[in-house]
């Protein structure tokens, strides 16, 4: 199940970039197979919706935006609006806790993708985001760049692309 917030973030970005015509095009594209909602106001931010809602809205937004740069910018907007904090009472969380926070946030906001991590050393981690279509890569990259900037303590990032995955190697 996906929260309505995730759907609203995507719709808000499209309406900011393409105006009301873009939002209407997104709604029409998302409703092509079967009607899932009629207006943006039909999506309640704190209600849960089936995962295919997110899949359809994301695919429709990519179709409406078209350009890779705008799709990546949509990912940055999404990441900036995610309610994620890496700071505790005594400063920034340790690397392992930060990785756990990233994975939980991705699973909560984008449950249709598989997200996980493995420890390489105490300061290096491997982060995997899979079950992706190629057209979603710029969106995910934008989200991850935003999360890495929010953290602020990542020294080195290496990316590797697979057929349906993006693998990050992070050094804190």
C-alpha cells in the first residue's frame, strides 16, 4: 500500500512544471486502462492506496514530462519533500542508522520498488534499489541525490546500473 502523499508529490510537481493542462494530461494518462481517480483532490494524503496507483501516476508523469532532466528534477522534489531526518539529539546519526533510515523511507514512500542495503565496512555500505523500469532511473537518481544531500556526510558515491536496478556504494 502506498500513502496518498507519494501520489500528491508527483502530481504537485507536474502541476508546477506543466500547469493545469499537464495535471489534466497526467490524470487522463493514469486513467487510461481504468479510472482510479478523477481529480487531484480525490487523493487523500494520509490514506493508503494500492501500489498500482503509484505505478500508474509515476508512468503518467514520466509520459507528460518527457525530458530526462525534468524527471530527475521531479525525483529531487520528491526527495526534498520526504519526511526524512538524519539528525538526532547529539548530531548526525551513525552510518548504519542513516542507511536504515534511507531504506525505511524508500520502502514507505515508494513501496513498489525493492530497497535494501548491505554492510561492506563500518563506513561503507551497498544500497540497492531494484524492480525498476529503465524510464524510472532518472526519478530514483533524483530522489537519492536529494537524500544524500540531506545527510551531508557521504564522502564518496559510486553507481552501477543493471537491467532493472541501481546499485550505490556509499562511503561515509
